[in-house]
């Protein structure tokens, strides 16, 4: 079997950038976060031990590194909480092409920006990156129950931000079982 080399990260860069972009809300900050993640991965390459199929195991490890770097940045004040876009702060594309699809994308971006970083990370890993609850829990180093509750709250908050007139949904409770 060939030895895995750091060059194996290259095909994963677009996914890392997408995740960082959704996490930070700004292209420049996302690029910095991806660069820091790749630099850390290169320095810690000897510590990577694949658990599962490649490249999924490598991507999960890189997302874990990104998560820790992002949290360190928040804690140290280098990273700022994502702020919702104002109407005139959107990218030039939004100003020159006011199609309904772009309007929905801007609404979603604003709604994501209003979530806490913890809720946004769980939501992105499960819904965008399509990780299971267990994989998300492993990446974020959280109990699976915490992932499930953060995801439920994030989905409800997102729904409320996108449609403030929608009635609030009660948390799902399983039916009671009668034990005889």
C-alpha cells in the first residue's frame, strides 16, 4: 500500500473552502482558515491515522483541525462571529443580478449568520457535508446527544429566521410506551 502524503489534501480543498466560507461568512477569512488548516495538517501529518475509507477519513480529520482552529480564533479574538450582510454589503454579484435564487441565497446566508457558531457548525456538518450524527460528534469532540440537540435547535432557529411568521415547532417527543 502506498504511503499517504500531504498532497492527498489537494482534491479536498474546495470542500474545505466551502465549509470555511459557510462557517465564517467571508471569503478572505475562509481562505485564511483553510490555509491555517492545511499548514497545521502538514505540521501534524505524522499524527494522522486513517479510520475508515479515504478520502473521507482525511476530510474528517481536516474538518476537525479546522474546527479547533476556528474555536481558537474565536477565543483569542482573531476570529469574529459571523455578521449578517446588510442589503448594500452583499457581493457585487448580488447587486448586479437580482434573481430570486440569489435573494434566497442571501436570506439563507443571513439566517446562518444569526446562528451561534456551535449551532452553525453542527448544522453545516450534518446538512452540507452530510456527516452522520456520530461522525459529527467525533469531528467536534462532542457527545452525540449534544450534536442532536444543537442540530434540532439550529434547524428551528434557521426556520424561524427564514420565516418569522411560521409557528414554532415543539421539540419532537417520542410517544409514551405503556409497560405492563
